[in-house]
C-alpha cells in the first residue's frame, strides 16, 4: 500500500514448512503471470522475519530472479544484522546477491533511536531515479553536473 500498488497487483506466494518462499511455486507463478500479460518485476524475500526469524532461500531466489530479470529485494529489517555471527552468515547465505536490502540498525546494533536503511547494489539506479537538473539552470549553463 505504501508504494501505491493495488491488492490485485501483488501476488502472494505460498511458503514451505519452514515458512520460506516456495521457489518452485514462485517460478511457476512468474511464468503464469507473463502468459497473462503481467510483468513481474520484484520479489521481496525475507532475511529474518520479526515473528519467527524465517529466512528465505536467498541464493535460490537470486538465481531465479537473475534468470527471470526480476529485482530481488531482501527484507532484512529485523534479521540482516545476524550476518555478523557465524551461524547468521550461513542462514543469510546469498543476501549479498540481492539488488536491494533493508536493515534496521536499532534492532540488533544497539542504536538508541530508530534507524532504517536501504542499500542498493547499483548506485546508478538511485542517481537515475533521484537526479534533478532544475529548469532555470538548463537555459544558462551547458554540460551540467546532475544534482543528486
């Protein structure tokens, strides 16, 4: 809802017995959606859920998303900081392959106030999305540097 998507534009994928996204079901759903003329563009994977700590198969999802040209976002708001431990590194294997990642340092990293972060693999996407060259400058200068 925050991003403006309607209910029918979001596809929920069933989970397995460990509450992880079923990669085989996701693969079938992407194919079905494309046959219907839909354009799947993003998979949001869990990198440690708040309620039970479930972590999706990030490596498998990264493979699928790479093959299907779909953005992979890892929601690590709660669990991403676990990567600092040996066990957490194993559980979060593949998180480095996500196109974007959210994490909340105040949850495990002892920040005294709420802090939310989003990391984007390719910084050019941020530049292209948020660049700005004010109209009043375009008329007066050439070879402008983009304002980010």
